[in-house]
């Protein structure tokens, strides 16, 4: 794991060495292999290694046979060279027996090199015992040993120096991007931006809010919808098949919604993440982007960054940390995980939310002319929902070597402010549309669960990401939509994650409630 992960629970070398490696059954491998097609870009890393070793062995065989024909002209030597024809098959067989493509695939390159030299020697000895000429066997061994050992040493270099080349050669980049939970608040902008960038997009969503948030995409030739829950293994498998990347936006969001039913929250936010990870790995999906939250920092008196200690103060924050660990501890050289910790999101989406503080203040100001502020001295970072989608696409398009096992805070330092300052800013913007607007501070004290300033320098430095939409512009856009009647009353349950979570919990404990859960609902 990258050192950038911070101090959550570092994956030490001894842990990586003792962690059991999953064994893939032949039947499962055949099914996965058939589902990916037969182009070179569909090769998994193990398949690429095996093909490379076989190619090197075959090249050595051709060179050895030419040598024998040109420099050992007597027919006896040519007849004796026939056992050498089986060298590539014998070499691969020894590699399989030694575990090079299974238990040793994440071992240190020096260990792999030693084993490869051993299998080259074992293959040479086997050919000699079968009667192959010594000169041909020695030449074959020298030609094969060099590339197979040097290739492992090359791959073991610091990943930023070779990762782009490796992933270009072995990773399938042309499959659709899967968005889990794509019909939600962030999902609409993410789908829209991915389609604009030319990606094929496949969405898996149970459509708790109906189809309207994504209705405009339904006829797009590069859009596909699979209706279902992330925890439905058949739907999840269908969604991830042939995919190049998974963006995991599904799950319960926010402290109040997660507090409704802790068991349901853990099932939705932790179990579903584990299932998504395992299905993606088994089907050869090589990129996985996980939506986390800056809530994991809890309360801090100093500015926090990705290396800061985590201090979860709610079940929501804890499930995000558990999801991060589940993914970042998935040590595999063909599975590139990136975690994005979003600041407090605001702004308009086709599936609006008014349980987010900036959106709530805007709704209060536009409909009631009064903003009620609790915890005025509480610091919070903000980011517009469109910029969240931009950050996701930045990660998808970045070299895999750069974003592998990385954690990024997503936001903008310029939008770190107190809740009291936010209330005054919303009031000043909304006064352009209606007047008067008052701000009532009910409590000056900071929220004991979330009070932090966040540094966003890492994502700016490594990926060149900066927020484009400021708070004033995002608030103004929402106020304009209130003014033209685009929204229903902001207290309607369709805009609240808590209300929809209550309905989902009923289904979780009583599957007979599914008809009510999945009934289409209009969204303004």
C-alpha cells in the first residue's frame, strides 16, 4: 500500500507476506476469461506474464534450433534436438508448479527471479534427460533466463516509472465505466461528464428516486442502466462485466441517514463495498474509485490533510473508513484503487438534496426569508457537486501509476469557512432574488462531531485539479431554480436522504415492502 494512505492502519510488509492469496478455481477462471474476450487488451496480468514467459521460451527455442542447424550440421545432433521442442511447454509447467502465477505473484522480484532461474534449470535438465544436445539446451537457457528475470526486475521499479507502460500493455481500457449509485445526487453530474468525455457508461442503481434524475440519458447510445441493488450479486456481476472502471457512489450518505438503522447502514456501506470490490477483481476490472468523505477527520484544531490521523465521530464516518480499508488493503497488482474524500457538497443536481447545509440555507432563504444557523463557529470545507464529478473523471483519466492506492481530499482551500460565514454568504446572494433575508444564529458553539479545516493541495499538485464553481455561483444557481419553480417544497421527503433511508430500512427488514421501495417518484 502507498505511504500516502496516512495513519489509518498501514499495511506493513510482514502483513502483505502473510496475507493469504485468493485461489481462483479453473471454472471461475474460464468463465472470467470468456467474459473478457480474446484481444490483447483483455489480458489480465497473470495471463500477460504467462504469455510473456511462453514467448521468451519459444524465442529461445527458435534461436537454439537455428544454432544447431547452422553450427552443428551432423544429422545425429538434429535428431537429438527434437526433445528441445517441448522446452516451452515444460518451462511453463515448471513455473505453474512453482507457483509463479499464483502464490508468488506478489512476492519480491528477487524471489521470483530465483524461482525463474530454478525453473529454467529444471527445464534444461528435463530436456537433457530426454536426449537434447547440451549446446542447444545451454543456449536456450541463456536466451530465456535474461528476459524473464529482467522483466520482473523492471516491473519492481518504483511504480511511477513503469506503471503507465505496464497498464497500457495489460489493462483493458476500452470497456464501459460502471457507476454504482449513478441515479443519485453526485451520479447525475458524473454520468453527464463521462459521456461528454466519450466514455461508455453503465449505471447500477435501485432507483429509489425513480428514473427521472437520469431520464435524459436513457436514449443515449453510450448509456446503459441496470436496475438493482449493489448487494444483488447477479446485477452487480452483470454491471461489472467487461468494465474498465468502477465508480462506487452507492450507499447511505450523511450522519442522520446512517443513524436510522446501524445494521442497515453497515450492510449498505460496508458489505456492499466488499461485494463490489470482489466482483470487480474477479472480472478483471482494473480501476476502482471509492467515494469517501472528509467527515472521517472528525474534529481537529489544525488543518488536516491525507496523512492526518482519522477521528470518526459518527457511524457514517466509521463506515467510510471501513470501506477505505477494505479497498486499500486489497493488495493486487492488477487492481488500482483510489479513494476520494469529498468536502461538504453543495449545488444543483437533477436529484437535488436539501439536507446539505449550503443547499438547506439556500432553500430556507428563498422560501422563508430566514436562515437558521446552528454551530456558527464550526469550520467546514465545501465543494460544488460538478467539481466532485470533475475530480472523479480526473482520477479515471490519470495514469494508473499515479493514482494507485492514493487518497485525495476533494475540495478547494478557498471554500473552507465557518457555518456562520456560510449563512451570511447565502443571505447576501439570495437578496439578489428576494428581500429581506435574515440570519438567525441559534448556537455559536461548533458541532462536536465535525469541525475541521482541510488541505486540498495533494490533488491539485498530483492531478492538476482545482474547483471551478465557487460557493456564491453555486448558491446563485440554486436560488434561480427556486425562483423559476424548478423545485418542490424543500422539506419534501424526496429531497431528504433520511426519509428515503426509512423506506429502504422497511424493505431491508421486510422484503415484501419492495414494491413500495421501488415505486417511481417524481423529482422536481
